[in-house]
C-alpha cells in the first residue's frame, strides 16, 4: 500500500465534513456537508465534480432545505440515475428529530426530491446497490431500546424492513455494507460507549435472503466506516480510536474479525467519513480532516 497523492479540494465553509465519492457517467462526484459547525442547523450538501480523475474539481450543486440540517450525504449509482441519501436533523419544540431522505438526478447537477424514507427517527446511514435493489442499515438511537435495522428497496426504491432488529448490542449506528462474489452480505457496524462498555465494532455476515446474521466483535472502535472488496479480501477506510485520531485504510480479516491498519492518511482532530472509488489497483478516497486548521475536504489516491 502506497499513498500516491493527497489534495485539499474544498475549504470554503467554516466546517466541511462527512464525505462520499462515486463514479457516474465517467466523472467523479464528491458530496459533503458544509455548515458553520460540526453540529449546527444550517447544514447543506455540496456536490463537486471532476472529469479528469480528481485533478480538478468544480462545484455543480448545493442541496439544502429550509427545515433541517442535512448530514452525511451518500451517493449511489443505479443505471442511468444518481441517488443522494442523507439524514435530516429537524429542529422541533421537543428537540432534534432525525429523518432520512433521498434525491435523484440524471446529471449530478439537477436534483429531484427530497423524499422521506424508512421510519421517523431512523437514520438510513449508507446505501449499497446489489442486484437491482438498495440495501441499507438504519439506526435508531435510544438509551434503552436503540437498534440497527436492515432495509431493502423494491423496484420503486421504497424501502421495507428486512430485519427490524439487526442488532441491539449496545449503541450500534454507522455501517459499511458490501456483498461478495458468493452473494454474502458483510457489514462492519460501529458501536459507541453511550450506554454500554464494549465499544468495539461488530462484523456481521449473512447469506441470501439476509435475514439471519452471524456477528463477531472486532478489535477496534471505528468511526465513519466505508468498506470494499479487493481481490477477494475485505478492506475499509475508517476513523480509528486508539489514542491517536486519524483516518486510515484498514484490512479486515473476516474469519477472525480482526482489523489491521495499513495506511494512515494525512489527518487528525475532527476527521474521517470517507468515500471510496476503486479503479484497477488504485483506490481513490474522499475524506475530511482538521489537521491543517478548519475542517476541509481531501482527495487521496492510494496504490493497492
């Protein structure tokens, strides 16, 4: 593993964070939240585009609402459409409520939506396309009855619960979900120490129809997980919590549920939430970090 290059591609807002990256119609698209702070009511989703493999980037869209802070945008390509998924933190008299939304685009510039998804207060955090359907793990944060749930879309991209209580092993939340060549689903599931002591991430696997899961406890607490398969092996880009904050490329042993750090990206402080695009043996990564001051968006290329 070798870091080829890393470039700061956006720092125009006071706080720029929570990225994702896809290739759509021969161009790269990067989405992230721009706002006045890490938690603030003015979050909007900025979309950048590059037609030369990430050398240059142009802002092509700003997706925003007048009723919510939009967070953690995720881009998914399906056919000739580009889908944008995000969580919306809505200010209410009794506090903040969470709702998941989706937008659609044919060109990455003009977006139709938003359309509400899943149950109110469930956050459908990352979506994976597989065999004509979308799959995603939503989570509901509650001190006594929190859970993660697995959803599957139908042909009209309406989501229905496939496993209503995928996990309740502590404060389970963000996830990286992929499908291997044998059609198995693999999920790296974040846990945090909100109401339990074991904060190490979980690694789950399931065979079709993905209603029965086997879970193992890994050796790391992680944040903002995104996972991918390369030459039959499982990898991820995550934030590692072990005393030194950074965003790292990791290998994940599926049999032993062991996470091994391979490469630390230039990062620190407020950081992580990567998007990945794999092209042959080159991994392209979007992520955010505050190691050079205010939170900015970075684009890296790694030789695998």
